[in-house]
């Protein structure tokens, strides 16, 4: 019985950590530390769906290609970061962060919705909150088992 409770507690802790990592990936704390390199307007050309479980977290994530007209005067086809654009988007203001950094095998620096504000506080808070809630749940399971064991010993 003790090992079953331990496995259950470990599963609760793992679920909390996974949910925290999903929030971490949604708030993109690393993007929050990178300056905006260019601004433009994106017109979605096509999207693919990832999920319900992927390296980006839980849920369905759209990864869209878009034609962008940048304020600098150039036009490029880009792959936006997961979850930033959807097939329903027509013309969306976007920003490009990290001039020299290329991610996701897209061939372009990270592109985000202009109204998306990545946050270090929310990203790290999600991760720590998920691990914390999972840890509290795990301790509750182990505490319940210990309490029942102690009551059983007192009865004998």
C-alpha cells in the first residue's frame, strides 16, 4: 500500500510539473528578455496543428506560415512561434524578436503577435506554481497514508 501511495504522489507531482511547463512555454519568458527587432503586418498563408500533447505543452498549438510586410520595407514569409497565429487570422500586427536568433527550424527569428506580451514573471510563476501545487498534492497523499497507518496502529 505504501508504494502505491508513493507512485500516486509521484504522478501528482509529475502532472503539476507538466502543467507548470505548459504555462512556462505559453508565456515565453526567454522572449521577454529580447528586444523587438522589427514590426509588421502578417497575412496567414497556412497553418499546421500540433497536439494535444507536444513539446509545446498540452492543448492544440497552431504553427502558421505568414507573409509579412515589415516596417523596414521588406516582405518575407515567416513561421510564427507556436500558438501566435491561427488559420482564422487575416491581417495581424506582428513583431520579430531576437534579430540573430533562429528557432524551430523556421529559418527566421521568432515572430509573435504584437499584442502578445511574453513575461518572465508569468512564465516562471507558472512553472513554480505547477511544481508547488503538485508538491502539495503529493504531500497530501503521503500525509493521508501516514495518518491512516498511525490510526491503524493505535487500534491494535
